[in-house]
C-alpha cells in the first residue's frame, strides 16, 4: 500500500469516527479496527446501508447494525420511533448523512471524494477489495460496524 493510500485510510477512519460522534447522539466505545481479506453478512435482524466512494478514494462504506439500533438512532435524533418502510428509509438517509459528512471531513483534509446514492441491504459479500477494514462501535447493548472497502 502506498503512503498516500495509507493516509487516505487514516483520514477515512478519523473522519468516520468524528462524524459518528457528531451525528448520532448516543455514547459509544470504539473497538479495535480489524483488517480482513473478505467480508460477508446476512442477517434478517440486521440492516446495512452501503455507499460508494469515488475520485481520490475508490471504495465503499457499509454501516451495519440491528434494526433495533437504527430505530433507536431515529428516536434519539428525531424524537419518534421508526418502523417498517419508514425505518428502511431512515436507514438509507442516515447512511447518506454519515457518508456526506465523511466526504466533507475528507475535503477539509484536501481529499476529494464523491459519494453514490445509499442502498439499504440485508446481505453483502465483499471479496475483491484491496484493503478491507472493520470498525466496531459499541453503543450500550447494541453495536454498529463500519466496513471500509478500498479498491
């Protein structure tokens, strides 16, 4: 991995942590980032939102948590519970907010990144990334995992 790629990954991680602290009004503990070769997830009790990254960093961000966690985020952020289609819509919008703010953090570090439209997913398989990092964040009894895939 080149020095620029390593700096981009560091900027991406730091940006994501800062954005989570700002956007989600809940306390969390950060776990240790884990480097993986491939990643698969399929769990009907969980949901994920994936957003592509383009330009200086090519890859994707994936935010995975239980539907209960996403519902609690919505409740904490907007003072109302989200269920069903509204919950799915909120999950996509939360992913969009997080990715947009991460892109802004990167722009402040002189790294240009465009984001794609978020997709809410119930299963994902990533096996072709040049670099794959998982960052677990523990919120009380729930966990949010951020997957960074760099191509």
